[in-house]
C-alpha cells in the first residue's frame, strides 16, 4: 500500500459536480475551482443561470478558460436535464445501471466519458474509472491497454479489466503513481515497485525515450540555424 487506502468522499452533489467538471475541462483546478465558486455566488440557483444566458455566464466563469463554449455547454446541460426530468437534478441516475447512467450523461452537451465518470464516481459512489492523462499513461506503460487507444476508449477497456471493487483504488493509486513515479516524459523506474511487471520498462521504453529526447534536443539548434540562412 504505497499510497495508502483511498477514502471515497463526495466532493459535491451531482449537479454541482457536473458543472464543476465542465469548468475544469482543459484547465487546472487553480482556475476552475475559483470560477465555480464565483458561479455559485453569482447564481445561487440553476434557473438563474439559464435566465442569465450564455454571455453573462461566460463573464462570470472567464477564469476557467474557454468561457464562451463552457457557458453554452452548461446552459445546454441545464436545459436538457430540466426538459427530461422536470427539475435541475440528476438523482434519477441512482436508479439505473452505471453504464446506462454514464451514457445518459454523455448525451449532454460537452460531457464526455471522463466528466460522466467523475460525476458518477465522486458524487454517487458508482464504480467507474475516470481516465486522466496519468491513468492513461501508467495503464499503457504497464501493458494493460494499447498505447494508441486514446483516453476516450480507455474508459471502457479499463472498466472491463478492473474489478468493480478495485475501480476507485485503481483510479486514485494510478493518479498518484503517475504524478510521483511514472511521470512524463521519463519515469523514475528505479523507484517503481511495478518495474518487474511493466511491459514498457522490459522493452527498454525509458532508455528509448531518453534517446529520443536527446535527438530532439540536438536537432533543435540545427533547425534554428537552418532557419537563419
């Protein structure tokens, strides 16, 4: 237990989690969380956001980046949810199977498998694996999924591979492992407890990557010199 036993603690109720996740897309928590706090302070209820419209919402969430597109997606989600359920609530998802609930969420504007999986995992305690760049990198290096499969398809492959009772731990541990040891571009393989079962390590991946980076560094001065001619 290198990273300890993870505890699943609900961060937000489902609607808050959904909107927070949309704001977090393509930006850091340092930008998205303050934007979410400002959104909640400016618009205490979801209907106020809908009535305000995308332009006013975009002004409020500007710090999260891609504000115009995110504002349209948030309001689109709120309208779709209200039209379908008669309220601004995702509680009906608790009564349907996980994959069906994930598909329902993915039909909302701007919601992909990662956002849908985060909502289900963290606000509803469902057995999903939100795949971020760390989980994806560690998974393909270990040989659990193909390197070229992409993060979107990796969600389904890992759900089929990882037992339900291990899904949350897999999610949290691989994020930690990717941040601390199995970093990009070069991991700390000497400190890795998984190197003996890592396909990338056994195939010389770290050394090949170092060689590639060295070649790239040598080629950059040549390209700059050629551009000056």
